[in-house]
C-alpha cells in the first residue's frame, strides 16, 4: 500500500521489540512528552515515531497513527487489556472460589441443618446443599462472563473511514480494519461514532457486578453461620482476633470481602451508567471513567481472595446443627399437614383444613418429639402414612438435599 515494500521478518521482530522491551525509559519519555502535548495517545505516537527512527525505519514513520483517531487505538487497547485481565486473572480467581464451594458442598452434603426463612426456623436442608446453591448461581454468571464480547473499532474520526478513502479510494478499508482487529482476538464493531460504543463493557461490568452480588450474599451468609455457631473458624497461629478480647476469632475474611465487593459494585455500576452514553459523536466522560476499570476489578479480586481463603479456614460444627434441629421439632408440621392432605385425597382421611390443625398445634411455641408423636397417633390417616410420620425427625426431613449438593 502506498508503494511501501513489505517489511522483512527481522524488521517485524524489531518492531515487536518496541512493546516487548517497553520499560521505565519509555515511561519517562512519555511523561515528558505528554506534559507538552497534554494528550496521551499523541505522546505515544511521538514515541513510536522516535523509536522507528532509531531503528532506521523512517520509511514507515508516516504510517504511525495513520488515518486514526485516538479511540481507534484506545478501543483496541482497552479491549485487549480487559479481556486478558478477565480471562487470565479474574475468572481463575472466581473459579477457585467456586471449586472450594463445590468441595465443601460435597463434604457437607449430608450435614442436616435447620433452615431459616425470614430468620425463623424452617424446613431443614443440608449445609452442603446450601453451599451448592451459591456454586450453581456463580457458575451460571461465570459462563455468561466467559462468553463476553470484547469489541474494538478502527474506522477513523467519526467511524466513516473518510480519511482512509481520501488516501486510497480503492482499498477495502472495512475489511482491512476487521482483519486487523479480529487478528488480535477481538470482536470488530463496524458501526460506531468516533468511539466504540462501550456496550460490551456495560454488559461485562453488569455481569461482574451480578457475580459480586452473589459473592456478597455468600459472605454475609457465612458470616451469619459463624455468628450462630454453625461454623467455627480454625485458629491461625500468631493471629489476634481482638485487641482486648483474647477469645475472639473475628470473621475478617468475609467482612473484608463484603467491603471490597461493595466498592467494586459501586465502581462497576458507575462505569456501566457512564459508558453507555456519549454525547453526539464524542465526549470525553468515558476517558476519565475507564481509568477506574482496574480499580473496580482490583477490589473484586481482593474479595475473591478473601473468600477463597476464608472458606478454607472454617470448620462445620455438626453437633451445633444437630442440637439446633433437636430444639425445633415443630418444623415437621409442614410434613404432617401435607401427608394429611394426601390422605384426604386418597380417601383415607376426613380431616378438614389440615393446615389450620397444625397451625393451632405449633404456631408461636415449641413442640417436642413426644408431643408430635402423640399428636400423630391421634390422626385419622392410613397406618403406612402414620408410621412414616412417626419415623420422621428434623434430621431426616431434608428431602433430596444431599443428592442436590453433589
């Protein structure tokens, strides 16, 4: 193109050295130049031209930033940077948390526990199943994030390839641009204003924020389980839980995760809200906003690290779970009234309004094993159903929770 001869392989390798060997000298050079240009991309252009001259490649110097607008460079750079950060750093950190949850889910699959809906005793589950719920939620969002688009443009000042066509009207510039962008492993956005519209970023950050919300829910639930004694924290040698209370082991991993997830969510939400809009064909609000992408992911990574480590520093107190279940036999009221309903439908009972009957027995006060057994013995139901209810305990009333956990 433009009569330039193809570069020799040796020259291509020297060009690649410009970014492979980028270091403090280049950073200092750019800082000095940007202080004059007041434009970051222009400073980079001058750096590239300077290095081309030093390499004896002045013949192609005029192709530096040829027919480009800054966003042609920045959209590619941000897409590459964010893609590599998500795929090589953030997703592996999330995977480590999911893997730990799966491991704990299997380990505690059979650990019956009292559920709490609205904070009140409810139908038992198992700790393994409850942890598996979080793993399942995170896996769904993880797949959405892993399938994210990372788009870039390369179409000039207002997305029309106007300058390109002025220089060479016979070149198929959209195809050239597409091949270049896709050759970098990115998606190509053919229809833009001066900037790539950032919609892919909005989609990604909303999904990462969604994952953060699930992780925040995990952190608060584990914190609560620790507070009621379901989990104990494994002491770390030399660590101090409280400056004045020697007995304490504070759940700092989960509290730190909460705080970092909240900061990450705030930044990601701001990014999504701001980046979706660009006045007319261009404004610079996105330029400042995008400088905080790394901060948002940084807080999320801190949270993931704390969660992974925290999940490895807790031990399930099965005896506490069992004691809690033994003090809440009234949760079997659901099973009893449901069995009565089935018996009525089957023609083996004439009891009316089983729900009201069990409500009168259990609502607002505790009922023990003996009281429930005595109540069941008086019920007008089939013998097989009666025996099933008499054999039922809060520990065994967990449905298929163990299977779900695995």
